[in-house]
């Protein structure tokens, strides 16, 4: 981890690590939702980034642009489940 990982973004109030690496900071999307240290907007920013990342990984795999070894059906299922969890977390924050 670098010094810049813990610096707060003045626009969002989140650290670089939280925004760019939500999986390293939060075990599940629900953990973002329940983090009382984040504002509603910060939670949405983190969750939307997380969702975009998962969707990009799924898209890359489906287009054959993933790792040299294709992911297993189990790993793809896990990513799809993660995508659903992130979408649900976004809905929870928005409501």
C-alpha cells in the first residue's frame, strides 16, 4: 500500500484505496452499505465502481480477453453472484 492509497479525495471524501480497490477494503458490498463512516454518495461511488469492475471482468471473459486460462464456470458464477450483490447494495443505498 502506498501513501496515496490513504489520501482522501477532496471531491468524494473516500480514500484512493476505498474507491479503487473496494474488494480489498470491504469483504462484501453489504459492508459498504453498513459503513457508517461513509456518506450516501461515497457509498454509491464505491458500489458503482465495484459494479463496473465486475461487469468489465465478466465482459472480458465472455469476449475471450480474460487471463490466459479461461475462468471456470464456478468462477464465472461467483462473479455473476457478486454482480447481483453489488446491484442489491446500490438499490439499498438509493432507497
